């Protein structure tokens, strides 16, 4: 079963594009590593009408939960011919966990860290 659930903050503003008339929203999600220092920055991609909605209402810093699947792509670099690969999450369900005002204000508790 290829199923992923993540909670994190948008590390970039969403970017909306269209391929063959199909809306595609892309962004990076910063996911805290827990007890380890730092975060992982994971590329996310959403399609269709939800992509348009996410591009409209999400901004950098917003806290979300996401359910989706891992996608793997392989290709050869056009200039060097070297093999390349990419992993990304195809988001199927995104839940907004804060309000836009809360994202702008930052963490509410002094000990709380943004990731």
C-alpha cells in the first residue's frame, strides 16, 4: 500500500500551473524530524480543482496535514545523459490546521517552534 500522511508547514508559496488544461499546484512542505534537529523539505503536488483551491488559500508558513502517495520519476539529464530521479508526494487530501492569521503571527506559545 502506497499511503503517506504528513503534518508540516508550507516552506514555499504554492505555485499553480496547468498541463493540458489540468491545474497542478506544487509546493514544499517542511516536516519536523521530531527529536532530531531540523526538518525535511518534501515536494508536494496536487491536481484538479483542489489544486486551484490550495493555490488560492495556502501560503508559506501555513500548517497542514496531508494524505497522499509517493511518486517516483526517473529520467536522463538532457545535457550530460546522467540518470536523475525524483521522489514527491501526490496529495489527495489536505486539511488546513490553522488560520491565515495564525500563520502570519507565528507560534502561539513561547516554547513552540515553527518547522
